[in-house]
C-alpha cells in the first residue's frame, strides 16, 4: 500500500523520520491507508515554507479577485470529484455516504461563498480632524496561519479554515486529525491543481502533541485556528501566548434542545432524533441535552423510544443504514464509560445503553442509540460532552426554568427552542447564552452565518463575513497632504 505523504513547499514528501501511521475504517477495523507521520521537524519546515511565501512571495499582494479565482477553482474541482471525496470521507469516519455527499456540497458552497465576498470590502475612508489629510482603514492578511482540524467533519472543518485564509492572502500550515486525514490530503492535491502557489498551503500529518504543539508555540506562526476538545484548546492558548499570536478556538458544546408543550409534536420528535443521532452524535452542536416541558415529557420520551427502535446501524456504504460507528475503539470506550457513569449517578436507560448484539456490527465501533431519562443538571452525564449517540432528558415547568436549565453549562455553542409562540421563543433566545440558537429547527447552518461559541465553547467565529475577518488585520493609514513644522522643540 503506497504511503500518502505530507505537502511542504509545493512538494509531496515523506516525513523526515520515515515513520508511518495506519488509517483504520471504523466500520470493520480494516486498514484503508498508510500515511507518513510528521513530527516537530517536519512542522518547522512547513512553517518556514509558509513564512517565506508570505514574506517574500506574491500571494499576499496578488489582487483579491485573482486569489478568488483560485479559491473558486478549488470549489469546482471538489464538485468534480464529489463522489470520490464522499467515499473517502465515509471510509475514514464511518458516516454514511449520503451524509458525506451532503458534506461535499456544503464544502463547495463554502469555497464559493468566500470567493464571492472576498473583494466586497476594500476598507473605508474616515473623517480626519486634520486639514488637508486622508485617513483610511484597510484590511490586510494576518500572515502565517496554523490550522488544526478535528476527526468528526474532517474536510468540512478544513474548508471553513482554508477558504477564508487563502482568499485573504494568508499562507498556512494545516494539520488534520491524525486518524482522519484522507480527504484533506486529496483536497491539497486539488489545491495544487487549482494553482495555489508553492509554499502558500502546507500540510503536515501527525499527532497533536507533536505537530499541533509546534504550530501553537512556534513564533513564526501569526494565528492558530483550532477546532476540537476543550482541554487541548486550553493547552493551545497557553502555547500561543509565547508570541501573543491570534487564536481562534471552537471547543465543542453540550447543547440544549428545549421543547415546549405547544411545539409541533411530531416535527420536534423528528428533529430531536436528528439532532443527536446524525453521525452517531459525533457533532459539536449535537442537541444531546433534551429539555422537555413536564406536561408532555412522558409522551415525548415514549415517541422518541419508539422511533429509536427502528434506527438501522450499518456500514456507511449500506444504502439502508441510518447511523454508522463511532470513530475509534478509544472513543467507543469513552462513550461506554460516559453512559455507565450516568447510570451510577441515577439516570435511567430508556433504550440503548450498550453495544449492539449483532456479531457483524461488533467488528466495528458501534454503540446503540441511547436515551437517558431522570436526568438533572448536577449530573456529569448532563454537563460533560459525551460526543456519542446519547441523549439525556430533563424536565421543566416554566419558561424561566427552561432558560435556567439551558444556560446551566460551561459551554455555549448552540441550542434550540421549539414552540408555536414566537414571542416566547424570542424571549428565550434573548436570554440563551449561545453562539447559535435555532427556533423550530436544529443543527442547520450555512456559509453566510457566523459559527462559534460563548463561554468555554471558545472564541472567534468561522463562516460568514466574520469568518473572513478572522484572517485579516485592520490597519489605519493616515496621510498628511500638507505637512507643516510644529516648532515644539
């Protein structure tokens, strides 16, 4: 099996150490690829290439419209190779191919969106208090960007970082998750085909404690953008403080989905299931905290349980499968311990709570869709991000209590409110401390709207105009057209 290589300074090269890593299909634990294993020295080479390309290359000074053409070309190539990329993503992550196809369409949309808006803000002229002068504000690229992406949505999360960084004239070094790098490798091939210049985009393939740590601490990196776990995010902040580089973090969430008694019952049930069991719950915005008005609680849970009984688990390539495996054995063990601890705390298993009995599914990292009832906010199972197909259910009696429960978390990424009373929905939204709140929907996003969290879900935003601005510095330029001596000294 040919070893897939890293991409540094316009060349596909093996790691200096010659070490490699096997990439595993989570459905059956088969080896699907072997990739080179980068370390700190490889990362330094990639950073040096990006530094040189930014300081001495043409990309930062290339007209925005020309950079946008390259970014648009990347979108077209991803669209051309949509099926190949979708199959790679499903092999790598275990998600269904249909989910991966949707991801590819979203990724194409992200690259097109940033290509379209890149030249729409040329700065501004501001009034100057000094006669015969010009005062203007301009936007410039940040510089060398370190980008670290997670394993759950490998290429989608990469697109959120690559497209705005490239179109604004930055150079970059990307580190995908070491267990799901395949689609990112493929897209770097497409970026090379699209004409991204040598040294502008570099790819290193290694572990967080080596490659990620070097990107975070290296003084030649001007910005670090990370999507992943909260503990790793804290370490990145500490490392980045050495040269006070810009930091953007998206650190997950424990997202409340509030169901009022006057909600459209069937739609709320359907969306509650989708909000948790899509991609086996391995989504930072999964609505794993279901908060249901007491008067409909039992009926709602019964409806959920009946629907969960029919969820079909299987290979991502099985057209009838609705949910795939978890990403790895390590993560499966984490989810199992999470549920076991919840039971010890007093939660009741309404359905699921174990691995499937099917011997075929036991070859992979499957866990049954699980609903835990009798949950309260003092339980760790309610407060901690389980990142699996596990829903906890809490009750509330009043609007005020619903808001209090929804906000009772260290996280603040996203949440949902279900009610036909729009005034009530707006009151709740105004008090919910989250970066995104959906009314009568859940887990909907699009490139035009910013994405990010409050509290310990992180800071900074991706997507939207704000996501573009993350990769820009703001400079004030003052020009005196008629300078006069001051005669102060």
